[in-house]
C-alpha cells in the first residue's frame, strides 16, 4: 500500500528527533550528522528501527542539513552519495521492522533568499533538486520538507520536489509563539501557499512544544482542506550546564499529543528532544483516537509572504494603479525601468488601504516577461500585499507565478479553449486564484444568461484540471454605459447570479463603466455601490480615489460589516480633524513662516518615511535634500536613528518582519552613504591621530552604528582599524596587541551578544591591560557598560570621538 492510500485509511505516525540521539552516541560539535549515514550506517539504521518499533509508520532520512553548501565531492562526500546512503539506511530499517515508509528529509538551506540574502530563487530550487533526485532514485516513498521559516524557500523546495519526482509531499513550517514564521508568514498564508502548490499534507514542526502548538494547529485544521500533521519539540528548550533540556517529559508529551490528535490532526510525530520513548508513549495513547475526516473548506484565499487575503467575506479592494493604460508617466517609467516610480505607486495604494495590488506592465516594445518578473520582485521585497498578476502574455504569467512569494491572484483566463489550455496548467502547478472573464470564442454575451453559461463552462473545464471552483473569481465584465445603456444592468445581474445560482465569487474592474463620460468618478462610485449591493466579492479600483473608498467604507457600515463603525470612524474622524486644522492654518497670517516650517518637516519626514518603508533610492534622495538644511550628524541622530528605532519597535511587537527590517537597514545604509560623503567633505584635515580598533562583537551582525562611529573618528583624523562584525574576542585581543592600539571600541546591539562583549573586555583586560575600552549599541546603558568593565559608554558617535581624544 502506498502512503497516499495509508493516509486515507488511518492516522499515521512519524518518528522523533535524530540529532540529539546522535550526539548521545558520540556526534561531535561541528561534525555534520548526515555524514554518519556513510560512517556509521548501523547506528542510523538502529535509530530508525527503534522508531519503527515504537510505532512510527514513517521514518525520516538523516538528511536534514544535506545540501551542496555543506557537501562537496572534493571535501570527501557528495550530496548524491550521502542522500543515497541515508535512504538505504532508512529502507534497511523498514525491511528489518517489516513495515514503514521512508520520508526524504529536506530542511532549510541555511541561507536567506534574495532580496534579503544572497541565494537566488532558482538556485534554491536547484539546491533542493539535487537532494530530491538522489533521494527519489534511491527509493524514498515521500518527501518531507520541514522546519521552514521562510515561505519563499519553502516554495523553492516544493517546486523542486514537484519538478524532480512524483512522490507525495509533506511540508511543515516553524512558527514562534505569536504564530509567525521567521519572515512573517502565519497559519493562513502558509496553508494557502502549500495547498495552492498541491502539497499532500501540511503542518507545523519544531520551535515549540505541543502545548504551545495546540492553538496554532487548531487554527490550521480550521482552514486547511488537506490532512494536517504536527511534529513538536519535547516542550520548550533551555540550557542547563551546557546541555539542552526540555520542559516536559514523555508522558506529558504523549498526553498533549492525544489532545492534538483529537483536534483533527491526521499525522503525528516529534522533533527536537523527542526519542523513541516519546513516540512509543504517544503511539500508545493516540492509536485508538478515531482518524479525523478532512473536510474541504470553501475558502478562496491568496497570500503574500506575510499574510492571507480571503474573498467572500468583506469585499476586497484591489488597487488598479500599476498599469500603464492611459498613464503617460507610468509608460515612461516602464520604458526607463524606473522601479522607484512603480514602487511609489504601490506604496501609495497600500497607504490608501488597497488589500491586493494589480500588476500590469504590458506595453508595446517592452520585454513583458522580464519586466513583469522585475516589478513583482521589487514590489514583494518592499510591500507585504498579495499581488494580482495581470497579463495576457502566458510566458510573463508563468515566470511571475514562479517567482511570486505566496499564492497569487491571476488576471486572467477566459472561456476560450485556448486561454483555458494555457492558464489552467499554470494554476495547477504554481497555485493561485484565477480571475475568469465571461467571454469566449463568440465574444462577450449581451445577456446575463450568456455570461452565466460561460462561467459554468469555465468552472467545468477548470475541474478537469483539478482546479476547484473556490479558486476562481468570475469577472462579469463591465461595459461602458456610454455606448451600451444596459451594460451596467447586465453586469450587475451576472454578479448576483454567479453568487446565488452558481455559489461562486466575483470580481469587477469597476472603472470601465464610465468610459467616455465626464466626471467619471460619479458614475464609478455609484456603480461600485450597486455592485457591492449585488454581492461583489472584489473590486479592482483606484484606492486613491476618496469617492470610491467612501463608498466602500459606507457600504461596510450600512451592511453591518463594520463593528461599532470602528473602521469608518478610524478613517474619517482623523480626516475631519485634519480638514479643520488646515482651515485654521489658512486663517493665520504668518503664512510665510509656516510655509518654511512646512517644507522642512516634509523633508524630514521624507527621509524617515523612506527608511521605515525600506525604499533605498528614495532614502538616498531624501538624504541629499535633508543635507541642504542640516548637518549630517544631526540628520543621523534626529531622523535616521529614530526611523530605525521605529522599525525596531515594530519588529519587537510583531508588526514588522525580518524582510522589512532588512529593507529598512538597506535604505538606512543608502542614506548613510550620503551622510558619510558629506562628513568626509566637511572633515578638516588635521595631523594624524592615534589608532582605534572598532568591532561588532561575536554573534552580532549589526554594524550600521559602528560604521557611523568609524566615519566620525576618521573625520577627526583617527586611524581606525575596522575588524568588521561578528568578531571573536581573540581576534580583537590579537589585533590590539599587534597594532599596539590605545583605544578599542566595541559594539553590541542585542541582549544576547552583550555577554560576548563582556568576554572580549575580560580577555582584553587580561592580555592587553593598558588598552582603554569604549562600548556602544542600542541595548547598552551607562550602568551596564560599567558592570561589564568598560572604561566608557558612548551613547552616540560624537561621544566616541570625545572619549578617544581624552585617551590621547
Ligand atoms: C537595522 C537592524 C538590523 C539589520 C542590521 C543591518 C546592519 N548591517 O547593521 C538586520 C536586518 C540584518 C538585523 C538583523 C537582526 N536583528 Co536587528 N535591528 C536593526 C535595528 C532596526 C536598527 C539598528 C541600527 O542600525 N540602529 C541605528 C544605529 C545608528 O544605532 P546604534 O547601532 O545604536 O548606534 C549608535 C549608538 O548606539 C552608538 N554606537 C553603536 N555602536 C557603537 C560602538 C562604539 C564603539 C561606540 C563608541 C558607539 C556605538 O553610536 C551609534 C551612532 O550614534 C534594531 C532596532 C534598534 N532600534 O536598535 C534591531 C534590533 C537590534 N535587532 C534585533 C534582532 C532580534 C535581530 C535579529 C536576531 C532578527 C532575526 N530574528 O534574525 C537579527 C540578528 C542577527 C545577528 N546575529 O546579529 C533586536 C535585538 C533585540 C535584543 N534586545 O536583543 C532589535 C533591538 C530589534 C527589536 N526591537 O527586536 N537587524
């Protein structure tokens, strides 16, 4: 019986941890566990066998960290031979036990993907393909992709598995206690992505214990239409005497797993810290819990890297502005490859509360696939909104769907056979919700009956490709009322009937209706309200139009979809207050003075805003502007650091995610380069001063602050030796002795790296007692600096100069 049949029949059990068992058997720190497949096959077979005897149906190959970055032929072992040996070991155990399936294990590559890191998306796919090819050839029964913290990398792994073999795919991600992935995804967005990609079983593993995972897993069972699996750690880890211990025992583990089994989870197992004992106890208490029935949820969902957007609840606003039609400036931006312009159009729509952004870059004479890929990459690196890939060019569509970081909305397919044959296979492969236009070989029907018939035809054909009705949004099409007086009525009737007769969901490009008329916004707004009233699920509109958004907000209030009018009051009370302020300001006579102040604040906020938004080009430009009014150091202290502080606070409170943090850091660096140039120009040439070593301590990669300190010290003619970031205490000491340096400056930005700073100071005191040490970084305080033995705490870069001068 294959694993898919077994899954239909009964609950399945995975194995538990591998790494900790190997350590107990002598795996040394720094040694790669995967190599033991070749060096100690008997130990690996033994562990697999223990799990199979404990009740596991599936054993996971010892290949979690296997990839080309760690294994190269020239270093002794190739990816292929390790994968083949790992599968052979697992198969041997299955043979000895007389039952079981072998899951080829794929873990994170250990590298961040572009644009936040250096690993390209296609290269990530290739890295995984190597392992999949070898593992599948060696006879694995399924693929398990696990412990993923970044959904982009997860997508690369799933595509690699799909493109290299036909094996069933199980995929699990790791969430923190707030229910977020490292790069910000949550249960809903991961579910949308993985179901879209056609993964067989989805779930959660590692990171947390079963108790903490329980609420998150319940949420996943609520939204998923495929079986759910959970492999938790043996509770929460903590360090005790240099060893990792977990806070619950095997009995408590098993008991919580029983509750998880009863919550509708189909596949159970363990992760870090779990042993055959945990699995045996879990199996004993869970084996008789009836297997859950996995219900298909009729949810129409798309996602970005960070969140999901669902259709069919509150109407969804899709921003239409990233589209060259009728926009000469936008056309020019496309021709000039002016990404900053396009990004700004996106940012403005997000600020106007668009929930999805339409992306259309079709222009005669342009390489549309290349442009579409570039624009999608740029947008998804800065904005966290899901995108609607809007193109008639199938190649552009496929390339964009491939590199899109989530489950996209696709615009569009239509009732023509040719269109369906081109688009549906892409939707099946990459996942997505597709907009389906009510037209076919015979054109656009004049009646609602005709459009409904096309909608039915599209649903039926999609089903032949394995695409559910829920993943289709019917576009009833909206004709210009100036040329067809009944056009709007037919559209509205179609919208209503798709929902009532076909149980489907709808979308409309609303603005077409007013084509050829003056003051188009009046017609658009009125038609928008009528469409909403007829049950429209999503509207492609200009979210920057106050009239359109007023219709939307009012509609929510009037249809009881705005609890306590909270949304309405939130948006319009502020607007009303702002209007009053403007009026009052106009009355005042000191208009000239105010205008001046106004410009300055605008410039200030432009720099701050672009750093917060992560817009590097805009930050660079704003930095140049800001320098016209203020000195570099003042700008750094008053604008750049507060901007980064704001991002940091958001990160801490869970409203900002790592990708945004990285983009803000990049923007800050771009602005900082401008400041540096200005400071260098201002620098007064002086006689050379003494040497200063600067380093960010071991384990810490934050260096923006340290680099500012460096520029300022150099400005004051100090000879700075910059050891970079993540610097060991030994390296600092060695350099201090070798270069006979009187002052060392250390930077640490995290509570977790302050101990490394303390250790560096301790070693300096011991081996180079004459050196003066100054320290800085956001987490430090005067008291803390004194407590760890530093000579001086420098709250900013200027303080570092003053201290270095004092030491002369
Ligand atoms: C930008 C940033 C990043 C960037 C860093 C890019 C880079 N090249 O530096 C990236 C995105 C890579 C990053 C990664 C991470 N970050 Co970070 N990051 C920040 C952020 C938003 C701003 C830091 C900054 O540059 N500030 C601006 C500079 C100019 O200020 P500054 O460093 O304090 O420097 C001034 C003074 O302190 C002083 N000074 C600084 N150093 C020195 C040294 C000497 C010798 C002297 C004299 C003076 C001095 O002078 C400077 C100029 O005035 C902070 C939040 C914050 N507000 O601090 C979080 C923050 C530091 N990061 C945090 C975390 C958790 C992380 C990650 C672990 C996230 C993750 N899950 O992966 C990783 C860490 C990886 C690692 N091992 O280090 C946390 C730390 C929490 C804590 N209390 O320990 C913070 C506080 C955010 C938060 N609130 O949660 N981060």
